[in-house]
C-alpha cells in the first residue's frame, strides 16, 4: 500500500514543507537507537507544543482573567476534550495502532487499505452521531458536568456554557479523526506531524482571543469558535501527509470487519485503564463547581502547568517504552524487559523528582510571571499557587504511571490496569470528599495526587508479584543522591524566590528575568550536586545493543 517516500526524480525538485516535517524525526522503532535519544526526540516536539500552550494560557489569563465567564468556557471545552482523551487518544489509540501494525506487516496492501477504510468509516459514523447528540443535549450535558451551578441556580452561566458547548462539541469529531490519522503516521514512523498538530489549537485560541473576541457581543464565546476552527484545521492538516503515504482512507462503515471488531474488543478493557488521570481531573472539575467562582479556572491553570513536565517527560517515556517492551515481550526476553522498565523508572526519578520540587517551590513566582494581570489578580495567583503545589506533589507518581502501565500493555494485560484504576478512582473520590472541606480547591488537587501514588504503587507491586520486574542494584544509592540534589536545589530556589509579595509588585519583564535566572540556578545546583555525588550521564543510556 505505501509507496517509497522518494524516487529518482525527487532529487530535481525542492523539498516541500510536508516533506521537511516528515523527515524531521527519526524512526523510533529503529532497534539500535538509544532509548534516551528517542525520548529526547519525542520530548522536544512535545516541549515546543507545551510552550505555545503556555503562551495561549497567558493570553487567555490576560484577556479574560479567572471568573464565572471563563469557568463557563473551561467547562464547555473540558467536556469534548475529556472525551477526546478518553476515546481518541486513550482507548482507541491503544487498540488501533497494534492492530494496524499487524495489517501493515502482513504484506497485503489490499487488506490494509480495506481495514483503514473500514476503521475510518466506522469511527466517523460513531463520532458524527455522538457529536450531534452532544450539540442537541448541550444544556443537559453541562448540567451533569457542573451540577453545582444547577444547585446554585446560576442560569446565565449554565446557558452560556451550553451555548459554547454547541460550538466545542464537534471538536470531538474532528480531533478524533485527527488522532486516527496520527495513529497511521506513527505506525509508519512519522512522529513529527502528530506531535506538531496540537500547535494549531493553541494558535487558533490565541488568534480568536486577540482578534475575534473584541468583535463579539460576549467576548468569551470567541474561544469556543477558536476550538471549532482548531478541530477543522488539525484534521485538514493531516490529510496531505496521509495522501503522500498513499494511505488516505475512503471511509466505509465496516462493523463486521474482523479488524474493526478486534479494535472494539480491545477498547473495552482499555477504555478506563488508559484514562484514569483524566477521569480524576474531571471529578475535580465537577466538585469545584460547588466552590467559589474562579475555582475551576485556578485548577485549570494549575493542571496546565503540571502537565508541562508530565507531557514532556511522562508521555514521551510512555511513547518510547511501549514499542521496546512489546518487542522484548514478543522475543520472550525477560531480562531485557526488566532492564528497560528499570531504566524508565530511573529516568523518571532523575528528571521527575526535581521537576516536582521545582514546580512546588516556585509555584507562586511561576503563576505570577505567566498569568498575573489586571484581570488575573494577586488573589488568583495565591489561589492557583495552592492547587499547583498540590498537583506538583503528585507529579512523580503521574510519571511513574506512564512508565509502569506499558509493562502491562506490552503483555496484552489490560485487566490488571482496569482493576487498579477502579481502586484509584474510588480512593480519589473518597479523598476529594475529605479534603474539599478544609482545603477547598487545593484539596481536590491533593486528592488527585495521592490517588496517583496509590495507582503507581499498585502497578509496581503487580509487576513485581508477576515476576516481570525486579529492581536492579544501585537504587538506594540513586534515590539518596537524587533526594540530596533536590534538597540543595530547593534551598537555592526558596532563598531566591523570596516573599511572593515581591513578585506582585515587580513588572512583567522583571518577573520573567528573575524567574528565568533562578530556574537556571536551580537546574545548575541540582545537576551539579548530582554529578558531584557520582551520578554520570552514562546512566541515561539504554540502547538496543546494551
């Protein structure tokens, strides 16, 4: 089915933008490629996307602030975004890519083409029905996801959120098809395009906030239009690349296709297991709707900041580890399987713990620098700081989950993560109900973090009991050295940050320069102490030949 990506005549013409992007990332499935190099490659693209995402949030905070209107938008945006993460990038991606890979390696282009056509048609039909139902039932859906507003009788806020949900819900249709296209390109080792695509959402929201909002009677509705425009743009952006690979589908529903049925069977147990974090965050939103105005926005901005290191490190680790672990499982190489998991956990510790400590210590300065304005006030900074510190305390657990879960999926065991996910869900809800009263919105964030540690511990214990993971020598020494280095870094950052009031009074430029300087000082202190204690860069290596 796929044709060669170059021909003799290609040397006579200039490369197009699509080709430049397609060649930008090496094939991560290349066995001898260092895992750390693969991790760095995926991480760089994720980092670029997250940086622009912060620019987006900075613009939204400065233009709209944190209030009842932004709460309405974030609810309208979170609902389709949650479903997108749950289905398109969660259970569907987990089930689709392995089955697609089998068809690809079968060497039968006709069967491959029919399979892609049937998946596209079936997925598109289901998404169309769900999207139409979401648009029609928008007021009911908003009431379910923000029942606190119903109890308050906040009719105007509910109506505004429903109006925006009618615009944002179709985003689920387009972004899910975008994830489908991205899954195909990932199977052909074209990682750059799917990694770049989220940039379009950020650009659309920034553009609508700055130029469309002033033209509208209710400016915040411009953001809902931005989401819809982004969905269409992201899907359309993928099509030329699929066409170039000669994999552009001709959608035909195929519920009886064996491959489609297999995907559906695999999705059922994976649906919850791959989405536990998103469900926990959604529960935070539901309960936050019962608190004071601004609570949902404070949690949103805190979550966005926490997702920065989680995406760059955690998601990249999961992306790199799953194919390697799957290959080692297929080869029945238990020793290499064990070594790869151990490597992932060590990388998570070395980079995840200092990220968590730094995010917690500098929570106030970071939020003040990025978001403080006339509409995002000092009070908003203080409130968002509390929830960010709570989320930061669980960052290491979130990253550990990204490392440990592939250890189950590589063995085609989706039931164990489901059971563990249910336990973590129940624990999260119980902790929410306990901590929301004394700590308000910060209690919801802390409950999510504590549930994540329970989730990670249960995943780790399951692998150990199954004989699939045994900690390799040197862990105690490494933990001691990382904790020592993090302690030194924390002292430097705490001393440098000073009182939060000083950040409120500084100009934006002063805050940015000061924050950048102390982040650099903290990173230098951490790696300086780590290197002095005997940790060397060779620890990061994990190539196919080791």
